[in-house]
C-alpha cells in the first residue's frame, strides 16, 4: 500500500513487511525511516551550495531485532506466513501535523524534481541508525499522505441567523 489517509483526527499507519536474508544480516540490524522532502525551488536555480529543498525525518526506528513483538495487521500476518521466517513486519506512525503530499506540475521548459511535498519510506541494514544507508543495503519506496475531508462529521458548518423586527402602524 502506497497511499495513507489523514482523516483530520487520525492518520493511517505506514505498515509493511520486508524480506531480509538472515545470512546477509549477520550481526547487523534493520532500520526504517520515513522522510519528507519539501522542494520549494527549481533544481537549476541552486547555486553555490544553496538548496531549495528541506528534508524532515518523521520516523526512524529499529525494525529488527526488537524487544517487543509488534501487532500485525491481517495483511502483514498473511504476508509473513507466505514469505516465511525471514519476513519482518514493521509499522510507522505519521504525525497528525505532517503536511499532505502535494506535487506542482512542472512547466514544459522546467527540468528536475517537481515542486511540492514528497514522502519516502526507506529500509536499510546497518550497525547503528546514525550510519548513512548505501544503495546496495537499502530499499526505498515513494509513499503519499492523502488528506480526506468528511463534511459535517468533524466540525459544525458555518451559518448565520438574520432576524428583523417590523412594527405595523394603522
């Protein structure tokens, strides 16, 4: 699943399963992170180290080995049974105040990454979580946080009351 809903009062958790070969792991650990990239300027305008984008790390957790056994959803449980013991379920909770995914369509002459807010889920194998993930020991996937609006159910709709008094004279 790549789309996660924000319903105003709750946000769907990012859930999944990663399959890691135990021989590859050895004594290392599996970490996962959710990164938001906010691009507010074109890449071709970036000069002298000035970047028009910011990255926010919304979640960074150790997935394997972990002290507690995470609660698995029905889909995760089915995938773990199908893939075997090497399958590791994970869950990340996105903050409610995180912005929804937005992409501004580039013009015909624009090049580079589009402007907007993008989310990326990255899982990597490392000795510690401060270690920079390399391409050969990591996997990443673009995800979207969608904002849903439920009219009338969350807040009272605005309304006005107009009252005029009339006096009748005979």
